[in-house]
C-alpha cells in the first residue's frame, strides 16, 4: 500500500513508515497512491488537484485531525473508517 501524506505531517509519515507502510510526500510522487492522509478540510484546500488525474481505481482519504497514528494505521489496514455492519 502506497500512502501519500500531506506536507507538514512528517511525524505521521515517519511513524507510518516505521509501521511498515510505504509512505510518500503528497504532490511529490507522480504515480497512483492507495491512500491520502491529510489535515484540515478538503473543501478549503485543493488537496486532490494533483492526485486525482493519476488515479484510476480510487483512493482512501484519511483525515489526520484528532487521530493518533495508531488510529490512522487501523483505518489504512481496514481500508475503511467504520464497519459496514
């Protein structure tokens, strides 16, 4: 799983890498990613502009606000925020 991490979240990027995720800096990686870890609102920022044209199968969006790195890793491993049932 390739996880793009928004700039400014270096502590999360490094901890996810230590947990075994392949992490890249958002906007600096020209290939599709499986997930994007960001902070703030997607409506206020154009977070997806550089990523969406490269995506052919979609990606998981994970807002890092008010989440621990362990919680973010759990979302990435499950590939969803909450169980469907």
